[in-house]
């Protein structure tokens, strides 16, 4: 009888633990978002949860008092978006239980945006506002340079402006790196890779990778970021470039490793990419000047239509090898090399090791020239 009671007690205990864990996993807390818009011109606002796909949670009319109010229940920290129209939206990271106040001016949406009560979202916009201010300074410097093109002092003025440009960029990079190290659990980190490229800042991103994974183990973007870091490490400067094997325009497979013994530029491009097409005269000159000196270009197209790809090769006079799986942005090779935008280049030495990435124009030409000397 005692053993039966012990088994029964154990079963009840296990059920209770299961119930407790289940309730804990499903516990939700309300998040409130109250907003006001000066000079309002919007008629409604929509709240989306952002994951692999965007899920519309609710759309509300904006009152005659230019205010709105959402109340939702969530059980974990995640990404959301407040959408006012196609051009005006707020990316947010919401935590269960937060009470958030949003205010802005419809005539100057981002600069006037103020978000209180959401730590992660405040991080996002603190960094964004700094980058906007710096971009305005850089645009101003660039404008001054363009005005002085005809000046006899252009070269000396350009050097001064260039120093100012580098100083602003260096200061911003330093601030963003410090932010990452000081806030290793902030999901705002995932918004920085455009301004602070992963390839050039692998050390600082990798230092917080395990913390982000541990804190948000099932978050779609955190896991994607982790995979990006793995890919970045595989294609870091000094690493042997991952081999691949793709068909050329005739369907014949060409492997990257078949070019060992030559310096090689892997050129990611596409027929539909305007900047890529504008860069092609530079690539043609690069190829014609060095093709007989132990140098090769391998074009990897992110096209999805064979005819357009082939036509562009002819029109742009690209006489070097070209390959593509015609999978657009789903290209496995583009993912392998962490290509987020094109044109994008990867420069390899004779042993297939990566010596430089994302160089273009004169900068790429001089780098290749120096290697071949």
C-alpha cells in the first residue's frame, strides 16, 4: 500500500511540475503603447510582430486628438513595428509588462521621435539619431568637396575634407562598438550591421553572440545573426575562400578552386543592379590591364533570368568567366560569402586566401596592381 501511495504521490508531483512549467511558459504580460503625433496627417496605425514573416496584430484609427493606444499581451521579448504609412514606421523591441509612450512630429518623423518605457527601443533610436546626425555632417562635407572641384586648391581641400570624413566615421564606429560591449543583451545590436559591418568588426560582435543566443534562444533574428557570424568567420581576411561550383552561361560547371595559382576577384553582381552596371567599365579596365599577369575575375551573378544575365554580359563587354545559379537573393554562394548588397567583391591571393573584400573602382585597381608587382 505504501509503495502504491509513493507512486501515486510521485505521479502527482510530476503532473504539478509539468503544469507549473506549462503555465510559466505561457504566462503573458500586457504591454501598453500610448502615442501622440504633432501635426498629424495619418489616419491609422498598425502594429505588426516581426519574425520570419510579419504578422498584423491590430490596426487602430488615430483619434481626432492625434493620439492612439495599443494594449497587447506577450510572453517574450521580440521585434515589433508600428506602421503609419509606407514611409513612416517605428521598429520596436517590446518586453512583457512594458508601458511605452511614443511621441513624434509627422513633419519630421525620425528626428522628433521620442520613445519612453522601452529599453531596447530607446537603444535603437539613440543609435539611429546619432547616425542620422553624422550622415548630415558627412553629406555636408561631400557637398563642400563637390563645390571645389574646379578650384586650384582642390587637392589640398579634398585632403582636409577627407580627414574630417574619416574622423566622423571613426568616432561613430568607436561609439557603436562601445554600445555593443556595454549592452550585450540588447536586441538593438541587430540593427547596427549596416553602419558597423560584421566583417570588419567580427571581434566585437562575436563577443556578445553567445549572450544573445542564451538570452533569446528561439528568436528568429538572433539565430540568423549567429549564422551570419559563422559565415563571416569562414570568409574573414586571411581565411581560405570557401569553394563553390556553379554553371556558366553554357551550363558548364566552373569551380573557384580551378583558379588556384592566380590572383582572383570574385565579383558579385546582377543585370538588374544599376550600381553594378555602372561599375563594369572599371572591371573591364581591371581585367584588360592584368589578365595576362596571373590575374582573373570570376563573376557571380544574382540574376534570376538567364536571358537578361547573358545580354548584360555582352552589353558590358565582360570577357571573364561568369557563373550563376539564377536564384536571385536565394543564391547559396551569396549566402556563403555573407553578401548583403551588390556590387560586392572578394579578392583572393594565389593560394585562394582572402586578402580584401568589398573594394571597387580605383581602390580595387591599386590593390590588385600592388599584389602583382
